C-alpha cells in the first residue's frame, strides 16, 4: 500500500478549521430551525375567567351563636373552621359570613399544608387570604420561628415577621437563635432576614446585615472550626456567606494555621434557571512549611521545608444553549501537586487530578457533534492534550427499506501526551473514520442476534517506527443474548422467602479484529489506537434469584366510611427482591495464533472516575507498564466473578474476583459484608487483594449505646505481600453525645501516608455541632 505523505501544520489547521466551521454552520442551522418551528406553533387561547365560587363557612364548636342582623357567627370552646385548605382552631372565633373575616383568640392554631402556627390572636380573611398574627410561633423545617407580629399579604403564600427570631431548637427558651428586625418567609422556597444578631442563650455573639436561606438546602451560612493537628498546628478555619440570592451565592473564607500561616479565598455558586450554572473556588496562602526537593549541582536531591506561595483556582461551568446543545467547561490552576491533598482532602479523595477542558456538544436522535479541547495548564501533571478534537457521530440509521443499519464516527484531533518528564512526550495529528453496518434480529421470539462489520481508517502524522501513515482496522463479529426464567414454589418463614424465581441471562459475543499496522508501532492515546490483532468469543453468564418478602404495610382502613384511617398490617411485597445476583465472564480464543492483547491492571474494578482509568491506561501503554502483556498459546482468558447475596434485610455480602486459570491464582479479589443496617447498629467490612500489591481490610462500625450515646469506629489495615502482620493506615474512634439540637463528639484519629517520606498524623479533638447544620461546629483538641 502506497504511503500517504505527511501533512504540514498549516494543512492540519485547515482541516481543524473546516471541522469547526462545519460544526458552527450545523449549530446555527439547528437553532434557526428550532426557532422557526417554535414560531410556527399556534398559541393556545387563554383560559376563560372562572366564575367566583362562594362556599359557606362552617363553624364547629362546643357553643355556636348566630347573629342574623350582622351575619356574624360566634363560636366558643374547641372552635374549628376548615375552609379552602386552611384549618383555624381556637378557644373563641368570630366570623363575618359576608366579608369572611375571622377573629380568633386564645390558644390559636393555624394550619396550612405542612405549616403550623400557634398564636395569641389572629385576624384572618378566608376570601382574600390576608391575615395578621400576634405573638406567633411557626415551623418551617428545619426551623422554628417566633414573631411579635406576623403579616400575611393578600393572595400570596408568604409571611412577614417583625421583631422575631429563627432557630432549630424546639425548646421554649432556645439554646441559640438568629434574632432579626425583619424576617420574610416564603414557604417551600426561602427565608430572608435583615439586621440579624446571633445569640447563644441571651448573649449576642455577632451581627450580620442580611441573610438569605433557601428552604430546599441544609447548608449553614457560617462555619467556624478551631482546632489543632500535627500538620497544621493550632488552626482556625472560618467561612461566611457575604451574599446570597436566588441565582448567586458568594462565600468568603479566612483560615489561620500556626505552622503554615494565613490563607483565604472566595467561592461562588451561580444558577440561572438551570440553563447556566457553575461554581468558582479560589484559595491563596503563603505556606511556611512546604515540603519540596532541593536539587544540588551534583544531581542529588534533599527534602527540605521552604516558604512558598500556594494557590488554587477552579471554575466549573455548564450552559444549555438549546434543548439539544450543551456547553461544559472546567478550569483548574494549581501552584503544585499537593495543595488539594494538603488542604481539601475530601475533594482530593473524589478526584486526584482535576482536568482542564471545554466541551461543546449537540446531540439529536440522529447524530451527535462535539468540539472538545483539553490543554495542560499545570506542568507537573501528566496530561493528554486534545488541541482540539472535533467529532461527528451518527446513530444507527436504517439503510433504505432494508433490515440493515449503518452508523458512522469521524474524529479529527491534534493529540499531545505531555509528561512531567519532557523526554517522554509524544504527539500526533490523527484523523479516524469508522463505519459500522449491522443487522439486528429477534429470533424465535426470545433470542437477540446482531451481526456486524466495522471498518476503521486512521491517519497518523507520526508513528513510533517508520510505517504507513494510514492504519486500517477491520472488526467483524456478532452480539447475541437471551433471557429465560422459571418459578419455584418455595416457602420459608425463617428466611422470609415466599416463592423463588430463577432468571438466566447468557450473552455471547464474537469478534475478529485485523489491523494493517501493529499496535506497538502506534502511539497510544486512547482506545482507537489500542485496537489489536485478535479473535475471541466473549461469554457472560448471569444468574439472578428473586423472591417476595413478608413486609410491614400501611393501608387505608375504609371499614368506617365516616372516619377513614391509616392502619399497619403485614403482607407480601408486590416488588420482587434480589436474593442472589451472580455473573461469570470470560473470553475463549479459537486459535493459539500469536496475538497482541493488552491486560489492563484492575480494569474490572469499580472505578468511580472512568476517565481517570482511561487516562492511566493510555499512560501505562506509553511507559511500558508491567500491566501490559503480550499473551500467546492460550485458549481462555482470565475469569471474572461478580456476586451479590442479600438473604436478610440486616445482612448483605458482595464479591468480585479475577482469576487466572493458567497460573491458577487469584489476581484480584474484593469483597464486602454489611450487617445490621439500622439506627441501632451497622457494620460494614471490606477486603481488597491485588496480586503483586498489598491486601487491605477496612471496616466501619456504628453502635447506638442508648438514646443519648453513639459509638463509631473505623479502621484501614494494610498487609504487605510478604508480611503476616498488618499496619494501621487509618484508624478513628468517635463517641457522640446527643444534646437535643446539638451533638458533642469525642474523636481520636491516626492516619499514615507517604509524602516524599512516611508521615503519621495523629489527632484528638472534641467537637460540638448542630444536628441540622453539621458544618456549624466548634472543634478543639490535638
């Protein structure tokens, strides 16, 4: 095959520009089409004005007096009025039947939906829904509120309070409260307060001019955390919301650590009707004890502590341009690798390395277009840059009136793999075009069968070795599956089993891949480049056993038509429960012919971040990782086991394993046990084993000693491969005392990790925090 000449950078940019222009033209055309379609839709006629409905007011009381001349009804003794979703109860109520004004006095209770108010007196108009409440207490979860005077505007579901306070304490004399001159409550929406003083008991602590709190959230506007740790010394971490509205929240943080110095930042969240939303985080500090290697002239390195300006800036943005077009972007700037791990541990545990990207995608039922760019802004991270990548995909489309379906995928990308060590960098301009033709069938009313043939042509501007610029890949095969079940009449009260259903779901896929260029002559960026010369039949055998359980039920008792009540009973649950879910997966290779296949380490584990797994896969290939192997003369692959067993409500176990039948050894094993998942006691145990690595055992035990005390323990133990004794990587013990709306926690923790050297961080602290707002806490100790 004649080699295609390498193309210049100008031609690369021309191709990319053409792809971007094509994307933009399609985008504009789609938006214009949608606008024209919306404009062409007829506007429905407005609703006709409804006739005013005049319902009578019924007064139920021990004594009822009707004054006909004044059209007034007076009720005394257990007076109750139900009218248009409002329930008014008091010792005495006077109602004007014409104006529908009600005057309630003595032990007044006002009910509207889930909202309850108790008051000394209320003037309320059932027609206009306008009211005035004197010396009133109300409940808006999770808050209790009090006001000398509460006013409800006409026909609007809101309440305006003068000289009142808000608290989460249900005591008559609350332990703490937010006292304000004005409180505006919008049920199921928000609370707005002005001129606020935070009080503990009757002692004022601090003042803020304005506060906005959405009732759909449970975050506190203020956080103050003092304490002491081995890494930070004595510290004080503070944050406060300085501005909050329906669309924007701004929070300012100021921290002090005696060993590290002062730090601070500004965070902001914005959301405009879920069409445009995002988050900005910033942090800046002058770290007095930053650990780094000092490189000597002779090439040696020495670990030392230096003073360093450290920072992080993160901006996440999402925008819905149209119903079918979305823009996503993320910007992450860091001064060094460790800043997130040092000061934002939870964020680091969720994602070790943050990426920078811009993704503009338009997805319809027939096609998807994408413009993606991912530059490297932090030179100390290993990153695959796409500068940029333009992609166009079509869904399965029927070919004329035939039973055949065709889908296509074209990708144009300038790819650059950048490492911390520049000597390992590699790059290539790549154009990939793939077309797949398939013939889906449903045979014998139960069997799914889909043969396909896929052809891919990939152009590279650079190869590892001198090769043709064009790589051809042919993928031929089929996918098949079916599902069958059988019911067994099995009863066991001890196991709470009432009938069994066995479901068997086997799948068998065949693939034969042939390539014109060996995979080891191609730079590995992603799965397109990883295509290998291979022939295999893949099997997955899934067995599912289900039953129906005897459960507690809440039903409506209709035996008394005048007084329908809810009652508790037992019965068979209509929803089936999974007892056992077990699957076995493996590949069969028809021939012993040599093939280049990649065994990706831990690829079948439960990774939360698949993109990170994909990243490490690319990097391992580039660096010649030991997880990459070339197997030959083998008929069968590794066996993958996955099982979940849930015999009782209080017990569950899961099991995952990867077994090599040739070496007759387990390469990976992860299993977990869950006991007594209840408010009284719960215990989770997990074990993980990786061949060539270590074994970890972890558990979390929570036990309620009585109504006032709880105990919580957690451990992570690491066993080295050649050691019989384990090392506690992490251990924590916490004793919690219930103080009504507060909780008091005594805690000890011990964490070991490696940061250029072995580090042990021990801490003991006492913490007091609000139940409804756990981040409002006082934390002291070492």
